[in-house]
């Protein structure tokens, strides 16, 4: 299905997977790229539905079903509550979103993947199907959680399939500086830099 999407773009394309464990900030990153909170974070932990996003002229979403059917919605009808409804429909295998004014360069498609550790292993299965089509991976991990054993397993899988990876630390806005006796002894920026170096 990603090959069909690539062919539908009039320019050469780059397909970028947004990957990470459940709750890492993947959907928050995708919403930021879209320019609005279109998908509720944590709304699809167990659904295993990838969301493909690109910039385009007409605000729309195309829903693809297991039986090959497609259904489209355009314009103002595409809201956060409507997206939530689309994600709950039975038989949905993926949703393609086109958003005018998105912070996504023309010819680039971002895929918000389900968490690798999502329920019933659906996240891993979906990811394995998508991996061959990805030109690059953005791996999102929260700054406060550090890399866990499941992160290492996941990163190995991604690196074996696609060596082009960018790491993004999420939730850096939650970091605060350390103070002693009312004096700043280590700024939030220094703590973030220390995490990156480690």
C-alpha cells in the first residue's frame, strides 16, 4: 500500500516512519507536523493502525479496509473527534491524511506507527510490514525514561532493516533545572545535553 501512495505523489518521495514504544510521543510529533492535534495521543495503543501523513492541497483522510475498500472524508468534517471515530471502525488497516499547510515538505510522507510494544503484538506485526517501504526512521523516546531493554530490541530490529535513523528525545519540556539553596546548579538545557551525551 505504501508503494501505491508513493506512485500517487507527483514528485519523488521520501517515506519516514515515526517509531517508538507506546507513549513515547510519536503521535504528538505527528500532530505537530500536521499543525494541529488531529489524533488523540494514546488513542490507538491496541489498534495497530498506521497513519500516513503528507502535505497537500485538500484537507482529507482516506480510510483503507482489510477487504480492499476505501472511504474518504474531506474538508471541515475531518476533525479530532471524527478521526477518533475512524480509528474505531472495524477492519481498518491504515489511514492516509493530507493536510494543507502541514509542516511536511512536498514529496515526504510521515507514517505514525503503532507502539512496538502495543497490545497483542499488533504493533510489531504492523511495523514489520511497513519497514521495507521506509526510507528513513525517526525513533522517538521520552527523555525521562531512558532507553529500556525493549527499546534496545526494537532499535536493533530497525537498524537491521534500515540503517538510516534519527533519534528524537520527547518530553524535554518537562525537564527542569536543579537548584540548591535557591541557586541554579544545573539548568534544564545542561541536563538534556547530559542525557544526549550519555
